[in-house]
């Protein structure tokens, strides 16, 4: 709805913005439909091997049968729970540790090389060790998801904290403000966009970590389904 108390130029601008959003949405849907149509046509006409690449119609049929058997949503729910748990632990733990590092420069200088090394570790190699140490259970899979994202998040958050305008912090100190006030009035508000960006990337990283954990030791979840499907595919392919 366009308000009545705006000028013609403003109304035209709002209408153009609304048209732009509709156009972008249309293009997105069109690209998806064209891709699905070409995929289905390629499978039916033999342009691609439908045994290897499958087709949208076969995927819909598989989705329907797994839904009737009540298998798909159970596995999706398990993976979703583990991913969300990992995500919230990553964000809460990273923010808390970064605040502690910001409060203590000595602690930052001490832990910085360890954080860099831990962030550079290949997480796919770390997952089997976690499972050997802690056992094959959902807690270990959640921890695997956490390990993928937490160290990089801490480093990125601390860089954001360090790059806040020093003049604003100096003003807080000049006016007699405490370090807590500097944190809540300047540091955290200045890093709001950084936090949102990290949340967007971390939800995907946590999902990757959870899937890696489910690959190695799980009897449920999307990672388990992927491994099960690959084993069935290998057996059928050998028979063919």
C-alpha cells in the first residue's frame, strides 16, 4: 500500500522499487523452472544418464514414498536439531570468548596462535578423533558442527571488535564511561552487521560439520541417508 500523503515522485519511486522486487522474484523462479525443465527433458531424451543424474520426476516419486514411510522428515528433523544446536553454541560461545579476549589484551596475545592453528585444522580429520574420544552419539555430532565454525568466528569477531572507531572509545573514556559501557554502547552496536553476516555463514558451516559427523558415525540424519544411498548406488552399479 502506498500512503496518500506522499508526492507523485515518491509514489513513482516506491512503485518502481516494488516492480523491481517483483521482477527479480520472477527471474529467480524462471531460472529454477528452466533448470528443472531442462534436467527433466535431458533425462527423458537421453541427453544425460538418468541412472546417475536422476530426474525431477524420480526425485518427486522418491520424496513421496519416503514421506509415506515417515522416514524423510525424521532424518531431516534429526539433522535440523543438531545443526541448530551447533549454530547457537557457536554464536553464544564465540561472542562470549571474543568479549573475554577484548577485555584482556594479555589473554588475546596468549591465545591468538592457538586459535589460528585450531582454525586451520581440517575439520573432516578432526571428526573421527572426536567420535573416538566421546563416542558415537548426537552430542559428538553437535560438537563436530561447532568445531567447524567456532574458531573462525572468534577470529572474525575479534577483528571486528578491534576495528571499531577508536575516537568513539576515547570519547566514552573521556566522559567517564566504563569498559562495560564501551562494550554495550559502542563495540556491540558497531558489530551488528558483522554478527549478522557471521550468522548467515555459520548456519551453513554448522550443517556441513553435522553432515560430516553423520557420515562417520550415525544411524539417522541426512548424512546417514547420503552414505546409505551411496552404498546402494555402488552395489546396483556393480551389478549393472
